[in-house]
């Protein structure tokens, strides 16, 4: 149930051995889905620099964290289940004290005390777990841990190919009590066909969700290979219910 296995191909993205072998073979660096430059308005708005403490879950060998340090972030802890990726990144970023790398399974982050981080960023990691065995259990373990390590009022930012029909059943559970808003951005290099008309003003506009947390019936997906950004804000038991999703503005661009 709720497993979008069609996107998993034949690879076992949920398996640490798969990732170790891949990082040994490929080396270098690679950012899945999107680069920081495209995500910057969202990251800076919901997890503002310089003082936010950030946890990057399933960092792989992406340069996103390095780009964030260049953009003013002062504390980014990066974890990954692959010891190969972590060793490569430690060596590469030895000279950048704002970046820490630790080998860790996102389903068990007991090393971190409760309420340790202002922001948790997940680009493709929940997606990987969804391709593994026991995917719904893995997802629940991961999301419970993410919720636990977030400070009240903190933000879990999920960047994924998964639309709300396959992701909301996992993230929109009362136990997490997150206030969720959703954005959708095209894949890098996507050219909108000239004939396409759209009611959407900008990718920086949050998508108004239905009561069930789904896309509105009149929502037009311009790029079928676009990415969703779920902004999940942890309730701080004060005024969270009154905070609307932000309309992102040029001052964060
Ligand atoms: C699709 S890649 C994304 C890498 C990086 N976030 C990016 O945007 O390029 C998924 C990453 O999640 C890691 N991963 C998979 N399962 C994990 C787990 N249970 N705990 C921590 N990391 C995991 C993999 O090793 C891999 O580096």
C-alpha cells in the first residue's frame, strides 16, 4: 500500500550495500533532482541562515551542503547510511568546519537528543526508503525520528518526485502534527511548451491543497517529471495553526 514502486526501477535504493557499491563505482559528486540554486528560496525562507542548525538526511555525495555554507549557513550535520559516501565527504570537506559527516541510519538517530535541529532536509532519501523492503515501516521509523530531532517550530523539508497521493499518507499523520504546505518545481532545464497556458503565477506560490491534503482538481502539472517540495512545520504548541504558507518573495531569491 502507498508504494510507488514504478519509480524504483530494478535498483534496491533502500539497501546500504547498493549505495556503497554505487559510490565506490562513481565517486565524484552528484545532486539528485535539483541543485541548491533552485531550492534556495524555499530553504532560506523556511530554514533561515545563518543560525539555523540543519540536518541533511541521506546526504550522499551531493554538493548542496557545501553550497549552503557558501550561502551563509554555519552548522550542517550530514548523515548517510553509506560509509563509503561519508568517508569520501569527510575527506573532501575536511577544511570546512561548518560541515559534519556521520554514518547513520535515518531510521535510528538515537545519537541525537530530542529537538536538536531547526531544519531537516531530505532530498531523495524517503524516496529511497520507499523502494526498500518493508517500505511503509521504514518510512514511519524515519519520519518519527525526523519529528523527534526537530525543535518545536522547526521544518522538515522533503524534496521528492512523489505526489501527494503517495506521500501524504506517510507524512500527514496526526502523530507528527505537522503543518504541511506544498510547492512544485520543474526539473532542471524544463522548457514550458509555448502553447501551454497556466493559472499558476509562479513556482514560488504554495499549492492550495484539498481537505484531504491532495492536489486541487484543477491543478495543471506542467512538467510530468517535476519535483514536489513538502514543507512540514513542527507544531510549537503556540500559534502554529494560524501561520499560513508563505508566499515566497524576491527578497529571498
Ligand atoms: C537518492 S540519494 C540522494 C542523495 C542526496 N540527498 C542528493 O540529493 O543528491 C539517497 C541517499 O539516501 C541514502 N540512504 C538510503 N537509505 C538510508 C538510510 N536508511 N539512512 C540514511 N541514509 C540512507 C543513500 O545512501 C543515498 O545517499
